[in-house]
C-alpha cells in the first residue's frame, strides 16, 4: 500500500506530516506519488482564509482521481479538519475521513479499519495524548531534525484560532524529548529545531503568567540538549516575548550550540493595536526585551511576524509598526495581511481597513525589509562565517549552501571534503539580495 501526504501551513504541520509518514511506513506502507497512491492525505492549515481555500480547491480537484480509482482512500487532517469536521464530509462527497489535530495518533489504525470496511467518518475530539504519541516518528534528512516539544496555545490572541484548532497548551516530558534528540543525533542529525506554538512556555503547565525571573523549564531543556555529544546546533520557534526572562537569556548565552537567531513575533508596533490583539505586552516592553537580549548576546539576529490591516488599524498605528520594525532591524520578517477567522474574537469586528490599504502597507514593510537585509548582508562582506553545510544549492547545482548560526544562507563552491551536517569556515566575498556568497577555507 502506498501513501502520499500534501502539507499546507506551518513547520508544526510539516513535523506532523513527517511523523504520520513515518508511522505509516512502520505499519508497512511505502511512499508513493499523488497519482499512484492508495492513501492520499491532506494535512491542512486554517490560520488564514486563503490557506483553507487552497486546500479545499485541491481536494475538490482530486475527485477526478477518485472516479478513476474508487479504492483510493482520501483523508484530511490538520487545523482545517479540526475547525470544520463533518462539514468537510458534506461539502466534499468523495472524502473518506476527517481527522482533527488531537486525533492524529489514530490515523494508522483508522486507515487500516477503512481498508477492511469502507465508511466515512470524522474524529475531532481534542486529546493531549497526541503530543507524546507523535514523537519518535522521524523521516528527517541526515543533518537536520525537528522535535515538537509543546502543542496548543493558551494565549487567545483576538485574531487567532490556534487555541481552538490545536487545543490548550501541553508539554512533552523532558525525558522523552532528550531520548528523541539523542536518537536523532546517533542517526547523524546535527541540527535540531524545537517546535511549538509557544516553545518558551515549555514545562509551565499552561500557566499564562510569565515565569519568575529565575525559573524557565525551557532554559533547563536547552542546557541538557546542549550537552548531547555530536549535536552541533539547536534552533527553536516560536517563543512569546514575555517568557524571555533572565534565566532563559542566560541559558541561550551560555549554550554554545543554541543558534544566535531568535524568531520573536511582534504582530504590531502600536500599543493600542497590541492591546486589541490581546498580545499582553506593549511596544515598549518588546523594545526593552530585544535590547536586553542583544546586550547579553552581541551579534544575535531577529526575525518576526507582523499583521497589517487588523480591524481598527489606522495610519498612525501602521507608522508605529514600521518605526519599530526598522528600529529593531529585523533580518527576516513574515508579513501578513489580516484575515478574519471564524471563532476568533476579532471576526466579530467590522473589517474596517480597505484591501488596497492592506496591500500598500504590506508592500511598504516588504520594501523596508528588502533594504534592511541588503544593508545587513553587504556589511558581512569580507568576514569569515561558520556555516553548517546543508548540501547542493537548490538554484545552482555547481554550488553548495549552508547557514550561519545567525540564520544567513551562504553559497559556496564545494570541495571533496564537504559533507552535509559539518561545520566549515567560509570567507564571504559578496552579498546578494537575500544570501551571501563566499569561499571555503581549509
């Protein structure tokens, strides 16, 4: 039996698809293509309306394939499955099953049941069991692995439906995470990415209050991961700014394997809009936290998420966002136009910002980002950077690429000693629009 998974959305979804694929292969399935598989699974996103439209459109188109191959089992999982449930079965009559985010551990036995007795079903009960049961199933490339350490969110930002489709915040046991990390490293993984809706809240049992200055289970986890022989780098995404206390900042500073790059979602630079978003920090406290991290870890880089066009956002609010983004100098940013999501509190508000204004604000921030990145990269010409080699460049088979600890992509001509997952020094000779170019040093 062959399977194929089409994944939409975030890195958490990518990790879920990897775990599902590994579990299927452990059960005797092999990976096929969309055209010749026996099980076709869509792992979906629901964070923005466009993501749902795209997934629904593709699932609808697959009806032609089902007509040619009636034995094909088609399923939907992920956040859209959790949000819509049985509605998807009614809307898409060729769909066999819908499996919510809290029931992904049920996928293999459910498919085995459907192979014996064809029926249509929807299972969307949220269950904490999914987090631990999805761990340990890996299909990672040899040098890079991902570990989900938390699942769900308790923040309830007004524009976001993650708490509703992913459930309340839960953490894996530290022992299971360390066991998985050691197993990955023994298999050849050299970089591990820790995943969660709010990784910095790891181990706090869902408490939405920021921890005491000297308390951070996430910091303790980083310190123990840092001691694993053979592991070269540790990355994580995404933390909530309020959880960056002195204990966590100190751990990052002292753990040489923790990368000097932090993805720190901002969403808005306006205190008024942040309050309406229920973000529970101010633009000033965000600014101060970035300064605190920079003082402790010189040279660290930052990426962020920003939303433009939320209901009530005025030109003055957008100007504050633009000002703060340029002040912090984010080296990377994911800039989104507001999308009302059914169930989130902001969906009850009038969508008051015209689409053309959203487009303009989005483009302004993208132009600023392009200018900042260009200046930052050009400033690195002539420097020597330590690069974790990833392999052949996607755009030029004659070159290899890798990343610095600060998450800059570096391209170079390889030699016979190059191997993915090794650290090499690269002398930077020039910069491009979004990456660096250089030469390997002996």
